[in-house]
C-alpha cells in the first residue's frame, strides 16, 4: 500500500509540473529544477526506515551528481536550441552526463 501511495503522489507532482511547463515553460523549468525527486526520495527512505547514515550518504551522492546533471541539461538545452531532434539531444546529454561522472571519479581518485 505504501508503494502505491509513493507512486501516486510522485505521479501527481510530475503531472502538475508538466501542466505548469505546458502553460509557462520557464516557470515549469524552475519548478522542475527544484530538488523534488531528491526530497521525495529522502522522505520515502526515511519513512521506509532508512538510518540517518544511509540518508546522509544518499544526500552526498546527490551533491556529487550535480555537476554532471548541470552539464547534461546544458547539452540538452543547447542541442534543442540548435534544432537537433529531441532523442539526439537527450542521448548527447546522457553521454555528457556519463563523461562528466567518469572524469569526476578519475579526478577524485587522483587527488586522494
């Protein structure tokens, strides 16, 4: 039952953001940029009985992924602005995301 509540609440939030973005794209993008998924994940993990240590590791993992996510969104935005097809734009963005994560991990290994 708890899983169904999580799915329904998450779906309602996504539907509301999509509706807002359809009418006001800039505001929809701003709201979508909010860490809603991260906050919902923290809440669901906590309500599921996760320890504070696990929640902390999750939060720092999210922070670690931010640079790659920013690069991905920039690639997708500029690709779409350059009239590339949506699927190509998304694939380029995902490739950029993986590359940034790879080099970030490589860099962290070098400095440690």
